[in-house]
């Protein structure tokens, strides 16, 4: 892959097998599995997706609910493996997807910093060094010693965002994360993202807000029922998407 390409997606597809019948428990599932009685319908969440993102470019992903936007981000992040085609990335990736989804509710915020950080690939020594910075940015204060099961969804998202953005990545993958928390934290989180932009980070960004994509990105694509139907400058694609949704 060329050195100036940060992300290359070529003829990529993601297929899910949907069960045609109800299976009520694990025992019944195993019996049907061993007898090869399980029947599936194929569902392609994404099909024949091809695009490149050059280093330093910011690509917005637009589309209605169910179009495959979040599935695309999970595939590029490595959470999902392509059923066909290929994905190549060049550099350290910071995926901001479903913030706080990996937290253990019985653990405190402090303990979850190390748990979630390990899931993201951070070392303990790195987290030791960045601990105070994470807590300070999250604004949780003394709540960092409280079990996460007692957090509001906004508190969990704030802590997840603070952990995920403590690195200086080459590639930033954002899924609606600029809408987390209260207004004060949304401004704070967007400023943090913008500071990463200023350092030339490559961005893959999903948002339901066309205005936000127009403001933050220089290129865009549109997904419709798992297919890529438009790509180009954010101005050109923004006009197409506006016509699609009016």
C-alpha cells in the first residue's frame, strides 16, 4: 500500500447469517448445530465497499439508520472481519466506538480505566502515567472510586472518551461520540478532537448531523442499504445527501 494512504478498503463486504428459526436455549442450539439442522438467511450489512483515505484526510460517513455506517467503522477498527474483500490501515488507530461498552459495572471507575485501557492496547505503565490526565478530563473527581454500575450513561461515556483519547493516534475513528455527555463536555470533547485534527490525524467519522460532517470533514461518502452510493468532496456529497433526505 502507498505510504500516503492511511486506510484502504477494497471490494469489502460484511455478511451475517440470520437464523430462520427460533432456538430457545443452548442445549437445543447445540443439538441442531451437531445435526446440521440450523437454517440461515444471508444478510449483507455491507457489500462491494471501496475507498481510500489519504493521511491527514477527514472522511465523513453519511447514511440513514441501518445503512451500515457503524458496521463499516467496526470493520476498519478490526472489531469485525470482512467476509470478502480487504481492509488495510497504516498507523496507530484510536477507535471511539460505543464508549464505555467494555466497562465492568461492578468495578470502580479507577479499575475500569485499567480494564478498558488494556482492551484498547495500552500498557499499565502508560495508564499509570496518564491516570490523572484521564480523571481530570472526565471531570468525575471523587466518583472515580465509585462502581460504574452507579454511573449515568453520560458519566460512562465521559470516562470512555477520556480513556480512548489519551493517546496520540495516527487514525481516529469516531462514531457519534461528539454527542456524548452534557453541553459543557460536548464542547470540551469537540475541542479535544479538533486539537488532534490540528496535528494531522486521519479521521473516519460517522454522524447523523450533516452540519457536523460539513464542518469537520473534507471528504465524505454515503451508504445506503450497505452500498456505497456517493463519494467525493464534502460539499458535493453533502448536497447529494441533503437531496436524499428532504
